[in-house]
C-alpha cells in the first residue's frame, strides 16, 4: 500500500509537456534536455516532414543538447537541436518543443 502510494506520488510529480504555443527563444545556442518520461525521442530531418520513415533518431530521452534554431510549423514550435556525447555519438535534427523539459515552454534557455 505504501509503495503504491509512493509510486503514484512520484509519477504525479513528473512534469507534462506544455499544451500551449511557445514564445520564441531569444538567445542561441540554448541548452535543452529531453523529457525522461518518453520512451523514445526522435529527431526529424525537417520540421514539416510528415513522412515518418525519414526520421533520424535514437533513444534520446533525458539527453542534454543545444538548440541552434527554431521554426513554427502548423502552430507548433520546432527546434533544430544537436545532441552529442563524444565524437561518434552525435545527433542533429528537428524536435517538437513538447519533447523538451525546462522553464521556457519546454526549453532550459541557458547560453
């Protein structure tokens, strides 16, 4: 009973992605972190591409990276993000803002 209550409390504390439109960032590059509670976070080659077969990606949940650029597509804010963990472990692509955790509409905007 106590363990169930503890797990329920911990799950309730996990922040949900923002449901409203985000304001643009001011400074680039900005550091971002993907949500931990997503099983997979994928990067698209372009933010307006609807063909999911052309997605680039990996399991990037909880990974820190840098926002290089942003673009609004169909009232959704997308960020060009670069994640790296060594020379052979680099990912660059577009990610929707609700996959990012932080203070500024899903983004931790620290230069």
